[in-house]
C-alpha cells in the first residue's frame, strides 16, 4: 500500500509528522514545484518524500489537505480515480448554496470520479493533529465517515498505524455530517480533541 498527502501547508505537514513518527513512507505534493518544500519535508523526516503532483497521485491512498477551493484542480490530474482511496481532510465554511445544498465531501466525491472517499482527520486543528496522539494510556481520536465500508476500514487501519484511535461515524450523510460545516457553522465534532483509553 502506498500513501500520499496532497497539500503541504499546516495540515499536510501535521499529517506528514504522523507518518514520520511511525517510519512510514509517504509522498508529499502541492501545486508548486517539490523543490520549494523539499527542505521542510527533510526536516520532518527521511520517510517524507517530496514529489510532483503527477507522481504523488500514483499512490493507492491519498490525503487531500489542500484548500477546499483547490480540490477541483487536483482532481483534473487524472481522468479517473478508480481504485484509489481519497481521504478528505479538508474543511470549508462555504454557504450551502455554493455547495448545491450538499455536504462538502459529496462535491469532493463527484470531482474524484471513481475513487472511494472517506472523510477523516479534518476535525482537529493542525497544531493538535501534529502532536503525538499517544498520551499516557490513551490515543487521540480521529473521526472517519464514508459510504464504502471497506474503504473506511482500510483508513481506520492506517489511522491505527499512525497512532490514532479511529471512530467510525457511519455514512457521510448520517454521522459524517457531524464533522462537516454546514450553513457557515462548524459541525459539532469539529475541534473536539477526544481520547480513547487503550484496552
């Protein structure tokens, strides 16, 4: 299984730190030349590999950590995203009418035709997400939601490898609505920094 993070701002770098802590290779890319963020990637760790956007999207599982407005540009890189799992780690406070009355992840799913989409890792601020998720005998919770059960299970396994405690909220339009902003208001689980005791 190969991994990539698209977007290397605060959230992208926070995710990269989770991969680095666990010695897992991940490609990182942005809409700019990889040389422009190679130093930052090297500072995080040797398993963080700067790539072009075209190279990074070859990964099996891809985190979207760009500004929400930029995701259509990323989606155009491939004609079909079939066989790939997209983790939507983006947020937007765009009004409902700009989103066709849908959850933002529904629009992302449309743009990335053929992909299996999982909403996740978006409810924590970058500063919190960057921290070691293991605190005493507990793990920091990351919420996941998606309409493909196998994809959610796969992302949950990755979250555990990264040290987090995944919590499945169910379908996007059901429990997943709790980690989406709607009508310019944050969902009730966004910014909730919760922990789960290890068994």
